[in-house]
C-alpha cells in the first residue's frame, strides 16, 4: 500500500530540514507546496502588486495542484512526502477526503513543534526577523491534527525528538462543521468568479453596444456607441479612461478643467473623493462613475 507523509508546521519550523534528513535518501516523491505557490503566482501575471483575492485564488490553485500530484503518484504506487503548512483541520480534511476517495493509501503526518529558541534561530538563519510577528501569529493558528480527520499516524517533532501523538478523537460534529466551512468557502469563491466573468463579458460588450453618455459639465446626454462617442470628441470609457475609475466624463464641447476629476486632482494633496464635500452635480457624477458600466445602460430618471 502506498503511503503519503505530510510534514506540516509554521514558517521556519524546520519542515524542509526534517524532510532532507529523513526522507531524501528513500524511494519517495518529495513535493513542496512552496513550488506550487510560486508557479501559481508567476502565472497570475500580477507580480508584486497582487490583489488579495488573486493571492487567495493562487493559494487555492496551488493546493489543488499539489493534491492532484499526490493522488497521481499514489495511484502509480509511489510513496509521497509533501511539505505543507496545513494549519487548519479543514484544509487537511480536503486532502484526506480526496485521497481516501481516490486511492487506498496510508496517511501519516509529522507536525513540526520546535522550541522557542530553535524557532528563533531558524528565523535568524533564514533572515526573516522582519516578519517574526506574522510568523508568531501563524504559529498560534495551528490546530494540531486529530485522528478523527482520517489520519492513520500523527507524530509530534520537537526538540526532544519524535513521538507518536494520537489525541482522543474529536466528536463527529467537528468533521461536519469543517466540511461545511470548506463547502461554503468554495461556493463563495465560485460565485465571485462567476460574477467576475459576467463583468468581464459586460466590459467587452461595452466596446460595441450603445450606452448612455453623460457630460458632467453641460449636462448633455447621448445614447451612442463607444466609437461614435470617440469620433464626436467625448472623453468616456472604454476608449478614454476606465469604467468605475475617476476620470473626465465630458462631451466634445466641454473642458477637463471643469470636471470632478480635475477638482480632485488639483485641489488636494491626496486625490481622494470625499462625498461630503461634493455638490449635488458632482455627487451624481461620482455615484454614476462608481456604478459603471451598469449605470449607463438605462437612462437616468430626471
């Protein structure tokens, strides 16, 4: 029967060191979640300026890809050692449920629990002192694995050595709650992704469909396409600027210096819109911009 060994713990807890000194010379496939995360980050195309939502999806993708490779190796009869964090029981349960469903395999987990002195030394050696606070927070978040999760063997790795630690199984409700949390999380992500896809389709359609163009200066309005507006001299997304981003919304006869965009950019040290300081027309313009492009598909009520 093939075996999958998870080595888990906080950053700088010694996971890689333990694997290299205990599994590197054995006939096992060693996989590291870090490699999968870096690949997901690189393929996202965002670089250092990555939105939190994208970052979260990269982590989900990395987890899914690692799990897929674990299962594929186990199906081929290969033993696997996987380096992961897996702080939360619900994250581990996703792996364990999928493995149990796909293949008959032994599952064991080694939890890295270094003493404070060893952990601080590891941080120093890796030159991670500036991030110590966040690492301490992560350490506090770790939920020690429980046999109820479906794990055959659980080991605690401390400065005193390795010991088998099989705590009393938790109640079944623990598993029910964890699986419910994961299902709700996935549902939320899928809903957001679907909304994002629909919004991208809407943005693409705005390049060719007619929509209302409102001049914030003179009040002129026209139901025309983006191309027609551009030819007529309108400053309007999507050719000129971006929907939902502050910028001039003017016809071909009015000037940028009379727009809300000009006022915000030139009258304050920080270009931030404070609705309390806008007059009625400026507030209407700003709210219309925030609601774009949907706010431009139906004529506003007078």
